[in-house]
């Protein structure tokens, strides 16, 4: 996670996360979208894990059963990815 003093433009930290992206793709059996990869290549995208962490904390507080279904637009309604909170 990129928090506190590790928040920086991805161009400054890409060498640190390049291998991690490949590991996530291999073990997660998913691929990062081209839009995200383009942001990394450009280098100005601010890599910051705090906003999504805050979002998941809020989602957890309103969840009744401890999980939330996430739907990626390309999957349609047939495929859900569940995150246990």
C-alpha cells in the first residue's frame, strides 16, 4: 500500500511496483486494464492507497453481512467479485 511518505507519482516509484503488478496478475488470474497501465507509463498518476482504503471502511460500516459485491462493467451482471470486509 502507498500511504503517508510512500504516496508519490507512479513515475517515481514504478520500479518498485513493476514486479508487484506481474505477481498480482499471475496469482490473481486477472490483468490490469490498459487505462491503468497507460497512467503508469505516463508517470504522473499519484499512487495513493488511502482513498480506496477509506472507501472500503465506509462500505464495511454500511454492509449488513460483511461483504459487498463489486461488478466490473465488462463483466455485466453475470460475474461478481465479492470482497469480505
